[in-house]
């Protein structure tokens, strides 16, 4: 595949995937944990490499963070 075609394909893929910052992911984790959506929280934690201290500082409850301590 030529350089131009590869660049066009990558641009199309990147346009479809919205960009999310680490801070946005942290907010999503806090909301997910407070709503007991553990699966989504685990996805963002593992994808962005968040740790328990960051999540607690962002406003998640201590009990919800302790409940998922096995992924930290």
C-alpha cells in the first residue's frame, strides 16, 4: 500500500474515534463507579493506567475503589 493511501486510511480511522484525555477518562471512571458500572470503569482504568489515588482524588467513593482493588 502506498504512503498516501495508508495516510488517508489512518486519517479516516482517527476521525471516527473521538479523542479522550486522561482527565476525561478519570471523570468517566468516577461516574461509572458511583453508578455501579464496574465493567466500564475497569475498561477506562486499564486503558489509561489510572491508579487508585487518582480516582479517589477525583471524587470516587472509597468503598467503590476498594471493591475493584484487584485491578490496581
